[in-house]
């Protein structure tokens, strides 16, 4: 999968996670970010940022979509 599609997919899933609290979206976003980390064409700062985001998304406390 080209890097552009990985970035778009990761950002889309992060937004879905933030809007709905969907843990599956967070985990899928983390996997895409991990794939981006493995890419040879990103710089070290971007790689560290992807690693931080992936780690945070992977280890979040489960929360419900509704605020009730």
C-alpha cells in the first residue's frame, strides 16, 4: 500500500476514534502507523511521532462512545 494511502487511512481512523471512541479504529490506526514507521522514506522525527501515536492509540483505556 502506498504511503499516501497509509497516511490517509491512519488519519481517518484516528478521527473516527476521536469522534466515536471506537477502540477498533484506534487499534487499526496504530497498525497503519506501525507500517509507516517501517517505511524507509520517512525521517527520524516523523518516525518517532508515529511511534508515539501508535503507542498511545494501542494502550488507551477503553471508553464508551456515549458520554452518558
